[in-house]
């Protein structure tokens, strides 16, 4: 695999992660448990959409076929999406949404930190911009995970259940493939597995403070990075892409 | 009502302002969350560089009924306003 092909795939992964998670989080708009959380979730979704525009914009540029970020977001089918399975998981209750956010934020903070030192200046620049947003997302989601985990009996029970439900989907973040190898060799992106230890420590500290118990080693649910998705992605895309599919080129 | 989060008053220092100004109030379970919520609710359009959160219950306020005795007496003391000085033009706006 050539370096450009690998970089294109890698940028799709980054952009699709933020795109699909943004869509999931935006589904809370108007439904948040309290006004303050509703606004905060909408802010997070907007941050992620902004990052998506940058990652997919660069992906289109690297691909060189004239596809824009919008083309990539709205005109690809599920098997062409490269996001982690974790981010397409259903929202569930507020606790599940925040647990998913937390597991992702911790990984994203580490990934962006590494990418800030990327040998590709364009990747490094986007990573630097996104890293400030990611740092805030992580502060917020860890705070919520701790507050609800170490909260009432009911909130603790729900957070533990959310953690167990999502845990098998966290492993995919650290499973590398040819794309990761090529880019690690080229000094453009870190080896996927190299983030694992730090992530486990970071997540472990927060979960301990949240009085939640880390699930044991589980089967790793993976496939999203190479386009093999769960049934949930199709529904996300149906909602997200409907307008552009039904009215091609519509704008306002 | 014991399940309600307490109310917090949020003060923000704008980019160009000198002091924190009251911008509104919100609910939060603790001080850290109040500041985060303040950030999310009141600084979305680049309004601030610093946030203070004060639990509303800790703000002591004068009673509206005291308006007469408190404020009316100063109405007739116009000499307390520094309006009797000639300000040199070079000073500009004060």
C-alpha cells in the first residue's frame, strides 16, 4: 500500500469517527436531561463536525479525485465508512452516551497529541486545532462519568452497565493494520497499539474515581476501520444523508 | 425540591473588559460543573477569558423595600457628582 493510499484511509478514519459521533451526539439536541447538558452536548457535536470538515477535506485533497468533505460525508455508503464501531453505538441513556464519549475522548486526546508531531504538516496543524476541543471534551466527559459513577445507586448501576456494554468496542482503537504500519513507518501517525497503555491508565484512573470496575479482557469487536460495520450505521446514514440523496446538490 | 441542583450565578470577564460581569444563572451539582456549564452556556461566541461561578444562595442582596431609605437621599446631593470640573480636551473621554 502506497503512502498516499494509507494516508487517505487514515484521514477517513479520523473524519468518520468525528462525523458519526457528532451525528450521534447531535441526536440529543432538545432531548438533554437538563438545559445545561443539552447545550454542552450540542457544543460537542459542533466541535466534532468542525473537525470532520478538516479531516475529510484533507482526505479529499489527498485522494485527488475532486471529492469535497461534503461529498465524502453524504455520498458514501456504509461499507466505505472507516469509523470505529464504538462511535456508531446507539445513544442509549445519557450515561451510556457520556461513557461512549469518555472512552473516545481519552483515545482522541492521546491520538491528537501524537499527531501534533506528525511528519505531515497538514495533519499536525489539524491535530493541534482539534486537541484543544478534545481536551475540553475529555474534562467534561470524565467529570460526568465520575459524577454519575460515584453518584446514586441508580446512576452507578447505569454507568457500570454502560461501561460493560461499550468495553468490547474500545479494543478496536488499538488494533493496527497495514494502514497504520505504513504511516507509522513514514512518521505520519503513531502505531495504533502504542496508545493502549496510556489510554488504559488514563481511563482506569477516572473509572476508579467513579467507583466503577473495569471489565476483564473481552472479545474485541472490530471491523469499522476497514468498513465492516454494525447494523446501526445504516440507520445513522439514512437519517444523515437523506436530503443529499433525495435532492442531489441541494444547498441553502 | 431537594433533587434540584443548586442555582449558580455566572460572571464572565470579556476579552476587552476589565472586570467580571454577571451574565446569567444556571444549575449545576458542584462548582467545577458550574464553571464547565458556564463555559458551554455563556462563552459559545467567544465572549470570555475567565469565568466565576457563585452559588446564588451565597449572594446577599438588598431588599427592594429599602429602596427609599437607601437610594433616595442621594438624589438631592448633586455636588457628589464630579461634574463641576473643567476637563481639558487633551484628556479625551473619561
